[in-house]
C-alpha cells in the first residue's frame, strides 16, 4: 500500500498520540504491565514508540510482525506500523478505544450530558444496541466511575459455594471470591434450586451493583425506581482495553464513602480485566434498551469497523 493511501490515518494518530506521549508512557506501563512484559520476553530489543504502543495494546501483533521490525531504523518502524494500522489494525475494538478517548475526561468524574450523548452514540453504533445514559426518564448518579469487586450472591435459599458452580473449571476460577452473607437488593434470583432457570443463573453470574439510592428522584419515588432498576440491563465497558459485558443490576451499592461507584460480579471483573490486585478501575456503564429481552447476558464484542479511505 502506498504512503498516500494510509497517510490520513497515520497523521491523525501520530499527532494525537505524540501530544499525549509523556502522560501515556507513564500510564501505559502502569495499566498494561502484562502487555509490556510480553513484548519484553518476545523481543528484548524491540523499541515501542507512542504509535507502536497503541497498536500493540489494541491489536494482536504476531511474532513475525515484531521480528520484522527488530533491526529497522525508527522511521521505518513508524512507517511499517502505519501501514499495518491502515490495512488491518483498525479493528472494532481499536476504534472503540480511540473513539472513547476523544470524549472521556482525563480523570474519572461525572460526565456532562453532551459527553454521555456522544458516548451513548459510540456504544450504540459499535455494539449494535440502543445504549444511553438515560432510559424512560431515569438515570443513575453517574455513568462513568470506579468499579470494585463483589462476591457471589445466593441465587436461592440454601445456595452455597459448594452448589454454586456448574463446572469444575468455574469453581477453580471463581471459588476464592466467596459469597456475600446476605441476599441482593432484590432478594433471591429463584425460589429454589429446582425452580432456577438459566436466566437466573446468568443474572447472578453477570450482575453489577450500582448506587440506585443516589439516583436522581429515587428518594421521592422509591417504589417506581426499585421496579425500574431490578435486573435492568446495562453495558459495562473498560475504556482502556475495549472489553465489554452485558450485565444486569443485581444489587445496590457500594456505599459512597468507599470511593467506588459500582461493583461487579467475579465473572464481570475478570472479563473486564479489572482484577489487578486492587480489583478496581474505571468503567462506563450505560443502559441497554431491550424491551423484548432479546440481548443475552455476558461478554460482548464491538462490531463496527473503522471506515478506511
């Protein structure tokens, strides 16, 4: 591919990421230590520029591509990366990360209405769903916040850690998270083990706890808000890696004094890669308008490709 063919994308990314290079170098090392360790082990002398860091962290780079860059001058590396970028590195997940980075503030804070509308549009287009920060006249206290790890919830009376998992693999992965001593905000997911459906299993597996008690208008009409938020579907997105989960609101919390704004089930946290020792990090959480209940719960991938020229 000629330089003219990819120059618009390359120039856009080069200017964008060079402007933020100093901040990115520190943040990328802290947030993506595993990726850099992999690069170090794969190619000891591979120098990662600001543009290269973006591509490596958002697109699977094969060993052959890396080895091809090992002994080239830095200018040729940048050109090669730009060529790779224009050909196939603008995956849906890459576009999602870049699109969100254009709108999100530098620190984790409440979004403006304009920011929420832009992000809702990006998520709707990328995931093929109707996604917004406000639904049926209701919205949470925020749509961008710090998520922390939650425990498993009892799905029915008598549910224990011994009965909670369907496979040995699930037990090995998630048993250590433990089970909350009480029920979720809406009680048990099923009345008994025999009455439990796959929907009940999935709702507990992919649940989040949100601060419904801080939502605008909640205290003025508790019953209406209680009914609205019960098992309400939401899209939860890690804006740093593009990982996303369709989850339900299965509990209320955490308390405001914790410094966290929502919690995620063990399954939600591990998919979003928010299990970093502190088990917390920033996420977007927006409503999904799914009146016919056709959108399944669980991990979901963005679908919209970047428009190439």
